[in-house]
C-alpha cells in the first residue's frame, strides 16, 4: 500500500531511477525535440502526497545505498529510450540489467511495497521480484512507445499524489486511462500498429480485502433469533441518478472500447475514496417506506455520515442488525465491504432516444479543459457517488479526474485540468489521424465556441434599461435585437447601455432551491399490523414495548376495542434487539452509586468504540454535555427512564414533568424550552446502547388488563405504575395525545384517583366535625 493504514496524512516516497540518453544519438535527439514540443512529457517531481527522489544512471551499489536510506514505498525503474521512440531495457552507465537475476539482485534487505518496471517484455523480471518478496510489481508484457509509457506513468503518479490509495486501486485507474487514450487510439507502438486489447501494463499481486471481525454473540436461551450464529450483512438504500460527463478528446461513436474504460476508471476512483473513508456520525432513521414491512425483528436503520479519502462528505441510509449498527468500527467496515465489493457501481447508459448524445459537439469553454475539444458521455451512478464527484471536481489539487480525461461533471468544471493535460490527451487523437485510422482533427466549419448562441439560449436580462440618449455630449442610438438593447455610436461601435435607473425583472430571477429535511425518529418502522380498524390510518410502531401510538380523540368504546386488539398480539421481550450483554460486575441499579455507574458507562462506551464521547479528563469531565448550566446528570436520567419502561416507551414518559424534575439539572426557576427533546437526544447518545446491553428496565404489566402487549402506554404520576390508555374507560379522560406530549397532562390511574378522592372526603369530613 502507498500509505500506512488509517493514517491518511502520510505521504508516498518514490525512488525514480531513470536512464539518460546516450551521447551518440545526438542527431536523433533533435528529431525527438520536435515530438516533445507536440507532446508535453510531464516531469517526475514531488507534488501533493508524493515525495520523489531521482537517480540517473546509478551503479548497483549507489542504488542499494539510496534504497536503504530513503526506504521508499514505490520504486520506479525506467528503461532507456530507443531511436524508434520505443522503450528498451534498463541500462545504467552502459551496463545492461535485462536478466531476472540482475534485476532481483538490486534488492537485498529493504523491500519496497511496489516496483514499477517500465521495460518491454518484463513478465519474467516481475515474477522474480514478486517471488523475492515485493508485494506488487507493475510490468509490461509487450513493446510500447515512450508516449504510451509517459501517459500511463503520469496517470499512476497523479492518482498517488492526489489520494491516499492502495496500489491495486491506483493501477486500475491508470490502466483504464491507458486503455481509453492509448489502446483505443492505437498509440501503444510508435508506428501506430494495431495491438491486442489484452496488451499493456499488468500487475502482480493480490487485491486488498477488508477484514471484518465479527464479535461473538452470546446465547440468549429462549430467544432463537438472537442465536442465529452469523451476523447478517448490512444493506445500503440509495437510488441511481444520471450524470453527464465531458471527456477531453473526440469520439465519432460511443462504443464499448470507449465506455468500458470510463466505467472501470470511475469505479476504481470510487473504490479509492471509500477504502479510505471514515465514519463520523450515525443516528437512527426511518426505514424506506416500501421496505419497512419486510424488516425482521431486531433490524435497525441508521443514517451514517462519512468522509471519503479526499475529505468528501456523504450520507448513507443503512439497515442491519443492532450488533453491527451499534459498533462504529464494525459498521464502517461493513459499509466499505458492501460498496467496494460491488465493483460495478457506474454503468454507461445505452444510446436510447432519451439518452442519445447530442449530434453537435458541446460548446467549448476556457473553464472546461482549457478550451480543448470535448465530447459528452452519460453515466448511471449512485446518488452518494454523484455527491462525491461533485465535491471533488472544484478541488485544484485532485488529479484523479484529469487522469481519466474528465473535464466537467454535470456542468461543473474540473478545476485541476491544465493546458498541458489537454495537449497531452489530444496528442493521441492527432497521431490516430496521422496514421490514417480517422481524421477528426480537421474542422471544415468554424468551431462552436466562435459561433454566437441561438436566440433560445440567451438569458433574459435581469435589469431592464429605462432610457438614455446622450453621454458626455455624444449621440447614441438604441439598438434592439430579440429584446436586447445596446447603445451604438455613430461609427457603428456598440457599447453597453448607460442608464440612470434600473428596474429588476422578477421573472428573470431564479428561486433559491429549498430542501425539505425529513424528520428522523429513533428505531421506528411501519408494519401492516399497526393499522386502526376504524380509521384505516397507518401508525409508526416502535419495536420494543411499551410503545406509543397517536390514537387521536377516540371514545372509550373504541379505546377498549383497540386495547383488546393489542392484547391478542404476540408478547415480545422488553429488549428485542440482539445486542451482546455487557457482562460487567456493576451493582444493581437500586444500590449502585453514581461514581460506579459512570465508570461502567465509560467502560462500556470505550468497549463499543465510542471514544469520541469520552473527554480527555476522564471521569472528572464525563459527560461533557451541559444542560441548564450544569453537567448532564446521567445517573438520575438513566434511573428515571428505565424505571418507566425504557427509552422505547417514547412519549409515554413525561420527560419534562417526571424525568427532568428528578435530575440535578432541574431548577425551580427553570425556563428551558424543548427540554424533553434535549433529554431524548442525550439519552440516545450516551445511554441507549447501555440500556439495551443491561437488564435494568422494569418490565411491569398493565395494571388494568395485566398484559404485556404493546399499546398506548401511560405512566401514573403518583404510583409510577403503567397502564394501557385504551384500557382506562373512565369518561372525561380526553385523548392519548394530551398525555403523551412533553408538556401534556399528568395521568392518574384509577386506584390513585380513588385513593385521592377518599383522602379528600376524609379531610372535608374532619373539617365539618
């Protein structure tokens, strides 16, 4: 690999050993200078992540000394240039190094990760180096010209200097660039002979694999689903979109020899970005509406925020088991494996009527490929991939897109494209025309960028000119053409109109696009069993009981039927998610001290990979969340929630009235708004996984129907017992939503109501006696 795994800031050290041209070929060098003026050979220099040290015609001892002192990741061995513009074998100071023994003898103690042999017929040399311990060897099977070698080498080094990548991915992208420009235009050999499509650079080495360490899952006894033995793979929900690319060059037809290298190159580019990606944040999210009914018990949905190898940010909707989704490192590896193993992410669209490329060439622009000729290609890409490509195009230091000749992405110009890049890529098309295969360079009509745009392409003027007739004593005449007005001097020279007052044309202004963000709810899913019998209204069912349902304003009879329907459902456990138990030695919650509890929570978060939640000061600064000008009281927050049924009860708990009032963050003069939602977010961040991995939730049944079935649960504010709101048929209770909201009414169970009534009667009777 070109970088240390996980350390994206590390650079790649390149030791380049070149062969200088012999003195007797001075006459031929003059002819080559003319070719060099047409083909700008790029220099091998340090740039970006690439650090280069160059040696010219060294002796074997000098090479070994530089190898031991520099310890490069990549060694580049260049062959000498022959008179017919081909590349020959390695020659240092007149000494030929053409045998496998001579080349492998150059490496003794220090072994680089990758060696690039730029010599013809180098398969035997590559095998000897690979057998000696070099992990990856890039070599050529056939003869090739110096132009093809320069193009492939420049593409390979462009990838290395732009991204922290693996040798395998960098080679795949550079090879796609070689096939797109050199092999397709028959420019592998100097005389333009047609060669086999399988010829070209090759790679010795094994493709990298992403190792996923599946944690052990303890047997749950009665729960058969949690003892499945194998962790199900995650699933990424993403749609494909059409994207249009402008490629530097000329193409008479979009055939397979053109589209296939583009697909392979873009797939390799995305593999580079995702292999070095990092998971930064994840939150519970709603599942896709059409997929929610097919989810099995224990499947959760997460919205994951990641940054790619080049710091592009994407968001993915992922579903999987709780064991996977609650472990950051495991979830990150699963996402990488799911995307990279799916090698065919990008597909070229067929030439249908809808996706047919335009008959005329795209209009040239100085900002797109520096004004060079381009052609358009339409691709089908995932939505997240389109976000990555859009963010990488404006980066002036990102050269991977230039290696593939991509000059524009969906109207967004690639900022790193330089004039030398355009001249180098168009050179191969000119050689193709020179050799008689095609001649697309000659343009009989003026280029499109010299022709004025049609009237339909003109943009409406935002400012409407009012009037003016003279400036500085000179007479002007208004000239109108298709609604555009300009001032014309008497000698025929046109000038922009000078006005005293402008009026904005509202119709010419474009509205600012507004994106509606979907509200995320924790671990919710929709099932067919959660439809009201009378209203036919779909409700969100939380996977753990007791769960709230927006029942609305319903009579007592309907609440009774609803409650009876819930009682008929299958009784499920209070902790349905197959999360591995913590197995800590913490005391029971009712006798546990706050310090012991916080230490156990910190140990659990570190074990789950949530180091970002642990402050540097340790227990003295944990947690670092502040609420109402005080450090968040995690101990009382957890104790009050689990004694009321756990987090999945949702709005069945009065977070502000019952939970917040028992915390140290509460004050009598508290004026905080939205404290209930704030407590939910803090609980989900710090304590939700901890709750699922411990048996602290009190699993009490309904005090009215004595069932554990999920339903519209409410908690009595006096005795703390739970009841189904639908089981309470007392008149005048109102609707469930009046009790479920954060600042809602306080529910009093029938037993406590009778007790309060008797106390009041006793007090009133004692007062009159």
